[in-house]
């Protein structure tokens, strides 16, 4: 049984679901964790924390319940346009699978249509669907690229992610100003001239 809040947009149904049975199991585990680190899980400020965290974890990992390809397919249109389409500065929030600490930043995504385009918001939704899983930045970059390439069959796809990782900032090496950049390309973007144009455009302040 699911408790659901949903909205309909352009043929794509976004659902925030909380499974009561899963919430109960996850909350029980977090209650044990709170106790094991030396806190009183029954005190006022922490009594409802296990349930809150359980719901937060279900939201932060809801990408497992989404097929990102379906997002693109919900808004595909035939169009005779074969120049670069770029959606840049897409906010990314994810969980590092090694320590379950957040990493966050921006995604810059481009594709060159080959007779088919998609709604611009769908590119951002694909990034969100893959990021709302336990991830590493390298795989996240490739998954976004491959989904767009396989679904739209464009002449090429380019993806660049720039992220800060709390697993490096809050623990371990504790370097607060470090930023990790990853990139992935297909097709026309393997050409140095096309790739350089993409890098120049995502770096430029055109607003």
C-alpha cells in the first residue's frame, strides 16, 4: 500500500510515494543507529527522527522507481533541426554510494538532434531520475548520456557534471573547496571541434 501525492505534466506522472511497510522497517533501523552512536532515541527531538529519515531516504532514492527513458518518450517530436541543443546548469543532488553522504552540483547536457527532439524539461528530469539513486558521479554521467543517446538516437550527446562531495568535505580528507568534474560524449561530440564548441558554450555567461 502506498501513500501518494502526484501531479500530471505533459503526459508524465510524477509520484511521491511512501510505502508504510518500508517506512516502518527503515525507521526501525535508524532508531537502532541513533542508539548505537550514543543518543537517546526516545528524547523529544529524536523521537520522530527515524520516521522522518525513512521518508527522506525514500524520497532521495525515488529514482529507482522511474524509467528515465519514459520521461523522454513522453515528449518526443519530429523536427528538422540538427544543431546543438544545450541545457546547462541543471541542479544535481545525489547520494554517494560509498558513505551515503550527499554530492551535489550542476549538469550540463547537450545533444544534436537527428530528426527527433524532446521537451527541454525532460532533460532535467532525466538527470534528476538518475541522481535520485545511490550513485558515483562517474556512473551518473554515463547513465545520463546513454539514456539520451539510446532513446532519442541523436547525432551525438555530451554530458559534463561538476559536483562537490560531502564525503570529501565533512570526513576523510576534509577538502572543502574541491570540485569533481566528469564528462561523457558520443557521436559528433567525439570530434574535437564540436566538443570544444560545447565546452565554450557551457562556460560562457550568455544571460
